[in-house]
C-alpha cells in the first residue's frame, strides 16, 4: 500500500513539474479565485492560460465577461 501511494505521489509530482493540462487548470482556477494574476504565470504557459481563460468566458483577471 505504501509503495503504491509513493508511486502515485511521485507520478503526480512529476506531472505538476512537467506542466501540461494539470497546471493549466490550476493556473486558470487560481486566476479565477484572485490568488494570482496572469503576469505571475511562467512565460512559457502564459499564452495557453490566456487562451483557456478566454475559452471559459473570462477576462485576463479571471472575471466572467
């Protein structure tokens, strides 16, 4: 059981470090809640996050437009 949990946590940590869809969703949620601004998102992901915000019907500050 501990080994499975350790593998799961390592896999999850690697996905977060790698980025991708998981971090995109995290950034969009944080911006929507007002925790961070779009400028705080790393430059490599900033364009994708802006596109996801627009697709969700939000402005750059996470407010519903």
